[in-house]
C-alpha cells in the first residue's frame, strides 16, 4: 500500500512502514496523520506480528516540519502519534539512519527497539532552534542513556555517531544494508526473539539531582543565558516521574519556548543559511573547478588555501620568494594540524590533504588552474597589476577572483580583457574556519561564474551570500558605518569597557573595542587613511583610535591596544589608552555624559540597521535575510536575534525612525532616516515581508 507520504508493505507477519516525505522526511501534518492511521490499522490487524519503521531517502526523519512553526497547529500532534506508537500492542522497531534528528529521533525513541545504520547521526537539535524536544525526547532519552549523556545531548544538540549510539544504549543493534533491508532484518530479529522489545516509557530511572542542578547553573552562567537549554534540563528532571506525568510538563515547556523571541530568531538564522542560496544565477551551470591558485601567503591566503585543499581542491599557492612560500606552506600545515587537534580529521587525512598543496614563486605556474583567488595587500594598484598579468597567463575560462574586502571589483575586472570571468570572493579570517563567503558580483560577471562561486562555497561548507559592488560590500560597509557610533559614544563620555560590556550582555561574543584589539587596530587605521580624502567635511571624526595606533598599539599582536594583554586571558583596560580618551575629549571640547547600557545598545543597533536598510534599498543585498546571514556567519551577530534586520522587525520601522530623528538633532549628517525604512513605516510592512516578495 502506498500513501502519499508513506510506503507500507506487508511481508507475512512483518509490516514495513517507509516514511516518504522528501527531502528529509519532515514530520508534517500529512505524515503524522499517515503514521497515526497506519499504526492504528496495523496494530488492529492480527496477521501483523511486528511493525518496522524506516525512512525512504537519506534519513529516517530530520524531525518536525519547521515550516509549520508559528502557524496554527494541525492535528494529530506529534507527541500523540508517538504515544500511540509506544502504546501499540504490536511491537514497533525503528531503523535510524542518515541524520535522524529532533522529532525523527523521538519517533525512534517511542518505538520498542532501535537499530542504527553505520554513518547515521542522531541528535536532538531543538535547543539550537530555541526549543526543547517536545515529543517525548526529554522523557525517553534519559530512560535509555546515562543522565550526563542525556543532558549533554539534549542541551547542546550534538549529533551522536552510530557506534557511540550503540555504546550508549540509544541503539540496541547495528544494522546493515539499505534502510528497508535493515528494517526487514530487525523485524525478523524481533520475531525470533534476538532483538528484545519494550516500551521506553515503561522504564523507570532515578536521576542524580546534583548532576541536574550543576548542569542548570552552568547554563545559567552563560552569556546570554538562552532559555531553551535550561528548560530542557528542567524537563529532563521530570523523567523520574511516570511518563504520563513527565510528558505534559515537557509539552508545557515546549509551548512556552515556541512563543519566545529566541525561537523566532534561531529559526530565522536556520532559514537564512538556506535562503541565501536562492540567487538570480541559480539556473546557470557551474564551471568545473578541479584546481585552484591562491596568490599571497599571508593569513588570508593561507586560510583560503587550507579551505580549498580541505574541500579536495588542489592548490598552487604563490608567494614572492622561496622563503615566504615555505612560510606559507608551514602556515597551511599548522591549520591542518589544528583540525587534527580538534578531532576534525586524523593524521592520515591531514597528510593526504597536504599533498594537495604546491607552493611556487612564479605567477606563470597558474597557467592551467581553473580558479585563481588573489589575496594580496589591500591596494587597488597592486591588485589591478596582478589581474593584468593573470589575464595574460591563465587559460581561457579560468575564473579570476579577488579576496578584496573593500575595493571596487569592477575596476579590478577592467584590468583584464575578460571581465566576465572576474568575481569577488570575500573570505573572512580565519578563512578555513569562518563560514561566511561574500560573493561579489561585478557589472560584467557571467552568471555561470556566480553559480560556480556558490557551488564552490557548498564544497567548502561555507555560507555564500551574493553582494553587489560598493565600498566594503554588505558586511564591511555596514560595519564601517555603525562602528563610528561606538567612537562617538566613547568621545561623548562613556568608557570603552562599558560599551564592550553592554554589547556583550546584549549577545555579541565581543564588544567592538575588544574586537578591534583582536583583529589588529592597524587594519581600521589603514582604511580610515584611505578614506580620509573623500570624507565629507560635515562628518564627525573621532581621532582616539588614530592616536592609539600612532603609539604603535595595534591590540593583541603588540601586547596592548584598548586593553593590556600581558595576561592573554585577562582584559585589563590600558591606562595609556584611557589617557588618550580623556585628552581627545578635552581637545574636542566635549563635556562627558553618562549613557545607560540600554542607550548604548539602542544607538549601536539603530546605526547598524540604518546602513543595512540602505544596503537592501540599493540592491547591494538581494533581500534583508541576506544581510542577516552576513552578520550571523561573518560578524558574530547573536544568533538568537536572527540578524540585524530580523531584530529590526522587533523594534519596528516607526520606532526606529523616531530614534533616528531624535539622535539626528545632535548629528544630522550621521543620523538620517533611510528611504526604505520610511517606506516600510508608511506601508505597514516589515523586513520579513520583503523577504517573501
Ligand atoms: C523538532 O523536531 C521538534 C520536536 O521535538 C517536537 C515537535 C512537537 N523541517 O539543510 P539542507 C529542509 S524541531 C522542514 O539544505 P543538508 C531545508 O530547509 C526540528 N524542512 O540539507 C532544505 O530546504 P530548501 C528538529 C526541513 O543535507 C532541505 O530540507 N530538527 C527540515 O545540508 C534540505 O536541507 C532539526 O533541527 C525540517 N525539520 O542537511 C533538523 N530540515 O532546499 C534541521 C531540513 O527549500 N535540519 N529541511 O532550502 C538540518 O539540520 C539539516 O537540514 C539536515 C540536512 C542535517 C537534516
């Protein structure tokens, strides 16, 4: 029998139910109804002695259908369907394969026995979406695995590999073959008694209160303290009660979280990662990239080369001298060693990948590569010269990419006779770790070159976001704007420690001054000098950072910046920098005033949102969600807020305009209402509405 979303077959006493809801067997309304009907009918059929569940396609199920969240619920509810499975008199066995996650794993937990297939990854990632497992996961998992493990799996969302699942007792046996074959074999094992069955909810456990309390206080001390993991551990504590009492407690906590802003922000972040793949060039066929060249063996070039070889693309890295080339090779090896240390790969894999790297000193070595990524010093003259040379060296059809973070890609493309092959690939440092890749599409970039960049990003497991050409593209352009407001507040009287702390309490991993120290203050200094000739006379300019750089204080790498780094763990304010702040306030004739943390955050976020709105208005970003993705994956934006323009919708266009008009009485040049914000306020629409258009 074939339902739309289920493939049901009966083979003698065995009924096989294959979930068939591509691409990931999400447990939407139709699948829940189908499962409920099938279990009811098969359980009532005396000829059926065992029911085996598996997934058609790549997994048993990736969980509840996220697209249904926030909409009116459609019965039957997943917890009820799973209770029905657990309550079935006919034993039910589940095959866990692929990424069996969330409600998908809860489905397996509600079965009477579980078989796992090699390569499967099992997890309860609900907390990463601001939720907790709401279909019995918090009640059934602790009945099967040790408490510490249940807490860890549920509060982090970690995916458990098949062999560990077996070791922990999450799986009863390791299966083999296709999911359907494994289901058939598991059913047979139930029939012949070699795979025992029992309802998980019937198992009783005693939980160590100290372990639970310690986990809760650890989570509470996190900044910001997300509610979902805390509530999840509190729900686990209910597993000591009979399951009929624990489940309603879990459900109530789940429903509370469903209404929380964290849940909305985290699901927006999940959606953003996928939404950015939709680009006008989607239909173009990507060019083949079997080899690449990287020019420049600095931190950036080394990171890019590491990312490429890790994706299985052999790289020729060009440096100026044999000595520098060797240094670059050592840099790549260090990166690979780091991956081994973090358990991301083993030594054999590292050695294999390292063979993909060649270093050279002559650009002519790039004559045959499919892609070149230039990552040299940020100087238009230097870059255009290199592209002129590449034009004469590279084979026809090779993609010529620049890793510039600000410069005009059209002008770089104009240095070649093939502007259609030129594109910006803006990686973020460290390039082998950071997930964001801004794909900068110049006026003449060919559609298949854009499609290739997105394909390449996929191979490198990066989040590619399409950007138009402007100074700084999406991210650095917005950063250059809102970063100024932190300097304005500093000069106006608030300490940089307070600004950093206020923004960290808001959710950023690090405040802007601490970030500057980490990245190197000389970077912003160079940009300010570059932009000085075009700076409008009406623009307020704070010189504090320049004075600090003039002392040779570039942050962590020189041992001091805004903070002192004698002890790398402590963040002690640098008295020298504090003196500079005082002196600059006096020089600027400012009477210092206090700012509340709330005002700091309001000004900083309003500045960020204003420039982000302009970037969307000008078509530099395709949609507001693209800006959100840039900030989530490249700038450490707090994930639970979903990105600057998702957060903007929480404030609302009208209130944002009110704020800007209020601030503009102090500085009408800086604080201007973006046209798009006015349009939204007048039409009553939100940035979320623009994402749907
Ligand atoms: C839950 O289960 C709550 C329960 O405890 C309680 C309920 C009462 N729903 O990522 P991909 C889509 S909460 C709907 O590109 P991959 C995805 O959007 C849920 N759609 O592939 C994409 O669509 P598009 C807990 C989903 O191979 C397409 O499938 N589960 C869902 O890189 C392909 O996805 C999770 O949090 C879903 N659940 O990765 C798992 N999942 O092509 C979330 C995926 O239109 N999912 N889609 O953009 C994942 O982590 C990854 O998608 C997965 C596959 C690892 C499964």
